[in-house]
C-alpha cells in the first residue's frame, strides 16, 4: 500500500523530492488533479509511470516545471524545449503557474520516454503550493522537471484526493509510491492543452481556460485540433471512465426514462443540475450549476456514484458555453 504523508510537513516535501531524485514515484497534488510523478529525465523512472498506470508507451506525459527565480519562464522550459515562440511565452506569462499545458518542440536529447517518442513535449507549471514546493526541492537535487500524468489507472476516473491515488495503486508498496496529501484539488479537471509547436496555437484539450481568453493573450486565433496535431494527454475518445457505464442525457429525456423505469431504476445513479423525480432508493446527486464548481466536484462525484455499485450513471448534459467545455469534454469521453 502506498505511503501517504501530510504535505503540510516540510519533511514530507523533502522526502518526496528525494524519492523523485532517486527514480521513485510520487503522488503529487496539483490544482487540477493528483499526478503520478517521476523525474522526467530518468527514462526508467518514467517507464514505471507507464507500467503502474497500464498506459500505452506512445501516449505522452506532461512534464511539470517551475522556475528557480520568479517568473523566468524561458529558463524553466529551456531544459526540455528547443524553441519558445513569442505567443507561447505570452501564454506562460498570463496563465502560469496554472492549469495550462503548452506543447513545444522538444530537445532531442531529453525526455523522449515522457514524450512518447514524439519530437514535442507538453510542459506546465502547476500553481498548487505543494507541487511548487516539491518541484523547487527536487530542483535542488538535480531534477529539472517531473512527468506527472493523472495518478489513476489508464482511462479511469482521475483522482482529486490522496485517498483516490492510494486506492488506484494498492499493488504498490510504501517503497514504490509515496503520496503527498495536499487536500482536494481546487480546479478538479485536467489542464487546458495548447499546441504551440507548429507556429500557431491549436487547442488539443479544453479545460477551464477558454479559447477567448487564450486568443486575447496570444494575439492569434486559437484553432481546433487537426489531423497533424501531436498526441496529447487525455485526448483519446474513451477516457475518465468509471466502472459503471455513463450516459449523457438532457433533463427531459432523463426524466422520461426514469418515469418509464420506476422502481426498476434502482441500478442507476443520477447526476443532474435540474431536480428530477425518482423512485425510492435511486441514488441522486446534484451537479453544481456553476461551471467552475462543477469541474471541481466532477471526478469525486463520479467516483462516489460508482462506489454505490450501480451499473449505470445517467448525467444531465452540461450547458452550452465555453466555460463548460472542459466539463463537457470529460463527461463525453467518460460516456464514449
């Protein structure tokens, strides 16, 4: 069983940094979700991430970095990126530290395993104080960045608490995985991913930063994903899925289906913003009506509903609007 230590203890931060420098795995809280972290420069350590998650080795990981001195973003990404376009630097200055990943051309001699063999690499500077503290402590031990995909088995619901992480990797011992408990993640869904490797910004994964906000900073239109886009984390059609089958429905169809099933709906859990009428015994949880609150609660809610043992989870389709794109994306992939 993984070792869980309180992130409020400075000794735990130092222990996590030493584990990373030694090539071990660390469950790391960030503002988005918990990551399964390893030194991005140690190929064998990164391979342990892929093995623990059951993740295909060609599905790239995001590398988390932090500058040694304030907001010197070029210096922070220089160990991994061979180019830094002006619009990418502008995005860093506006949104880092924060839930934004930028895909940049990769230095050929570094992080090939973390990048899934691609000639680009995803880089992010997390804003969570625990992640920042660990990155700075690890830097002092020679670790310039950590690969850290979500700390869950591949394709499953992302973790937003330390207990979620430990529950995902029960086969790993204390020596193999240390988890820092930094509380619940305040954003709750993974970062927005923007490809900056081809001379223009291309949105690969929506998050809580809208295309309009990105365009206002980049000074360029943000294009949608195309066939030439590099692979990126969390962009497979099926992802973020609980054991129960997820189905998205508008509230009218959801209520009509519940009315037809009546007491036979007890194998179904409901996650909806709009109040619905159900038979006694049907598990119902209320989705927040605010997009940021809904994102923060999403993965924990899916895990809670899945733990009840239901076979189906019916979810009210999120509203239209860019602020809901990240939540809609995660639910659509969970239902795929």
